[in-house]
C-alpha cells in the first residue's frame, strides 16, 4: 500500500487535547498533531531545541493565543504561525473550543544541494 490513513478521533487523546498522528501514520520526517482545545485549556510551555524541529500551527477553528518567547500572538480561524525550534511556545485557549493542526519537521539546512521544493506541489 502506498499510503496510510487514520482518523484523528480514533487516536488516543493526550493532555486532554492532543491527537498525535505521526505514530499511527508511521511518518518518518514530519510530525502531525490535531489539538482540540477545550475552553480555558493551556498546553505546557516547551521548545524543540533538542530535536531541531520547526513547527507550524494552523488554527482551523475558533480563536486562541499562542505565546512565543513570552510574546502573545492572537490567532483566529485560518491563521498559520511558524515557530523556530529554539523558541518557547504555549497554546492558551480562550472561552470557547478551538482546533489546531500542528506540523513539525527538522529545519531545512543551509547546505548546498539540500533543497526542498517549497513553492507548491507538482501535479
């Protein structure tokens, strides 16, 4: 089979919000998490210095605040936020449920010949 499919609602929830999809999808280079945040829910502050993973947080439902290095970033549905590995980040949810898709991967190196196609998908 050339693909793997999983429904995030069938993946055990961690920290009362996070559905980590990388293991059930058996990904090798990208982390994917769906976070369904209850009103008033906060994630633990953390960074990804140890694994050098940058992250993109995409808010797909609701409103929330993501605190990056003590700087609160207000987000609303449709906003995407890039966070470098060394920055501390924390989701702080407001009075209503929100939902994020969180994507992480190793930072792209500056070495010549290690280019990723970033302009779009072919086909």
